[in-house]
C-alpha cells in the first residue's frame, strides 16, 4: 500500500538529483564592483553619482553563485584566457600583452583542456557570445 508512493517519491528525488544547474558566466569589460547593484548592496558601497540598478543581474545573483574574490587583467583577452583554461595568464604562450587576430598561433594550446570541454564532457551544451 505504501510502496507505490515511496517508489514515486524515490523516482522524483533521483530525477531531480540528475538535473544539472545552468552555468552562465558574464564577463564584461570595464565594469567595476560598484557598477553592479548587488555588489553595492553587499558591500554597502555608495559611489558618487550612483550608476543605475542592475535588476536582471541581481536576479541572476540571487538564484546562483556570485564571486567576492576575483581578479582581472587590464586587457580582455588575458581575462578570457584565464576563465577558459583556469590558468594564470602568465602561463600562456603570450604572457605580456594583448592578443589579436594577427597572431599566428592560438593562445590556447591544442592540448589544453578548456572549461567548455569539461562542461561538454559533463553533458552541457556550450556557447560563447
């Protein structure tokens, strides 16, 4: 009598456990910690000439994970390299500068596993915009 509800509950719990969370990484150039309103609120940061609130980003943050200890480089390509590979930019083939389309070789060696490859092996579909 109680077996069917318990089996159904077990199926529901196991199905929920199999679902993987969405992964969204937002990398925006020239954004300071005071430019995103969720960080201003967390840090009680009140810059002069307050930037507008960012309710959509705040909503994503309230339902996900935010980072409080992060570092960037003054150029976008090295920051992107670090996110894609998990390596310090000084470990790249071009540690000292900006990388352009004119480079004859990729900054990511062919044997380097990237975040996208790891996610794909775990069943995720990946994209880069």
